[in-house]
């Protein structure tokens, strides 16, 4: 049986090579026999207490990506780079796919009823700390695309979004008064994605709705009276970097409910190893991959309607019910667009193979990557409902297994919530099977006592 590369071994801890201590550096110029560097426990295993939200259990990291996700050219890239970087293979892979999907443009598409799915995607790389090497992984991807698609890399990658109007302006249609952009591709990289989350909460800010429409590929419009803007046929992709603490703090129930959050591939990433002297990846080592990438981009831009072969169609039918199944709580809302993400990812894998037919191997790769993204969401939000009052009550119910009278629940909220709001929050907990109520009689009087459900 062919042995998997060490970083793809499902039976090994993340970043550990077969038969080795968690981290070694000898292959990259470290002295022979040197003591392997070790990732600090607080970075490898869990967040520190101040990073945990009220309802967040200790992190149970997603199972490492299986080998199927590293299919084709994307996998070749990760295998080439991985030994020479502290970046997480999952972060390298996801960002490579998003970069390709944008550079490919919208000439190729996959039809689903009246909807055309294009290859643009949104992804946010999430680290437990600020040292998860999220930005480093993006730099490796960008360096490769500078070889294969230099003009796009120079002109169509931007950062610093603050409003929907600003985004539209970058790809606006030309008018009689002023020029516009003939190239509708736009790759947005936000190293501080929390700033976008904060911008979307400002009154009157249109960034959230514009980003949602951009993911869908529909015409973008700004209807301001002074300077109305329009961008037809947009092809916008987003890569964000964010700590888990920031995401928990700034992703609001509004952004979850309105569909912005479930248009994103949330991807957990952590430092895979320590390389005190950096990597040793020579530029020539990427020549073959750069040439193959340029060929794949040219193929994708030639334009085609994608379709599945018989094996992929059978696998899609077998997977569809599970993908379409609704999940409760905040995590369920953030993963509610699973079918669309899998369609787009499978199309990207197929285009990288220069195939207009999505095969079983392309769909298997997409399903495995989606599995990791879905587990990332449940890692971060667990049983959180998205209702801040309900989540706070649940935290205290779990800390009091003997139960809490309704009067105590009102007290812990500091009397800042009225009875109707507390009823609503308790109803959310019952709806998600997180809590139950019992009537207890003491001294002839009946009291309402609440318990966290055993799970």
C-alpha cells in the first residue's frame, strides 16, 4: 500500500511527520541531531481562557484534511511548499483554490436550474492566535501566481475594503463621463478581516449586501444620488485572515442570518511546525507548477459549461441529502450554503485538471475540503445559538447542573432583560434541545427550574 505523505497522514497529529517528534528542522538546514523545536502547548492545543466566549468549549480541532482534498495541481503546490513553511496545509490549499477561481474569470460556469455558479469563492483563514501563519500562507500562493498571471496579480488584487461603493468602484462599468474597468475580476485580501465585520455593522454601510451579491455574481449597484455606480458581470473573490477570538466577538447574528456568513469557507489553521531559519524553497522548484497553472488558467478562460460525468453524478446524488440537511444554531446557519460551495470547489478542481467534465475525483476533493470547513465552523461555535442572551443563559445552566430557578436566570442578566426577552431566549434553547424546564413545588408554591440538556 502506497504510503501517504507525512502531512496527509490521518493518523498523525497535525504537522507531525511519520516516525518523528512533532517538529524537526534537519531537512531544512538545521544541525544534525539538534533538539527538535516544539510548538508551545498553548498554541497547538487550545486557546487561552480569555479567548473563549461564554459558550465556547475547549477547541476540538478539525480532523486533518484527507489526501483526496490534495488532488491535482493544488495538491502538487501544497506538497512542494509544505516542507518549507510553518503554514497550515489547509490554509495553503484553500487560498490556492480561491486565487485560481478568481484569476480564471467567469467564462466557465456550472448551471444549477436558473443559476450559474462561477469559480469565485470567499474564504477566511482562522487561527487561534495571531501567530498561526495565516498571512505567510497567502504570500506563498501569491508568489506562484505572480509567475503564472503577472498582470492579474499586479492589477486585480486589492485590500482595504470599507464600503460597498468602494468595491463597486474598482470594477465599475464605464460611463460617458468617466472610464471604468473592462476586467471584472477582483481578488480582495483582508489581513484584518475583523475590520470588515465591524464595517458591516455601521448604519447605512452597504458592504455586506454588496459582498453577498458579488459572491452570487449578480450586477452590483450603488444607488446614491450624487454618483450612482454599476458593475455588471462581477467576478469577486475574498480571502480574509482573522483570529478565532475576533470572529466570535464580531460576527453578529445579523450577518449570519442575512447570508453573508454562509457564503464563506471558514478554515481553521494553525502553525504546522517551527522553522527558526525559515524554509529553503528555491524559485526554480516551482517552475513546472507555474507553467501548469498558466495552462489551466488559459483553459478555464476559454469558456465552457461544466457538467458531471456519470460517476460524479452518482456521488452527488448520494451526498446531496446530507449536504442539504439543516443544522441548528449559529454553526448550522454558517454552513447552510454547503451544496453551492461544493459545486464551486468541484468545478475549480476540474478546471485545474483542464477538464470541462467534473469527475468523481474532483467531487471527492471538494467534499473533503468542505468537510474540513464545516468542522472548522463547529470547532469555533459549537452549540452557540447566535442569540447572545440564550448563549449566556446556557453557559450558566451548564455551570449549574442542579438547575437554575427562573428568578436566578433573571438575576444573572442583571435585570437588564425583560421577561419577554428571557422567554424568547429560553425558547431558543428549547428549540435547539439545549435546555429543558421542570416545575418544582416547594412550600406549596410552584417554581420554574431550568436545566442544561445532557449532550
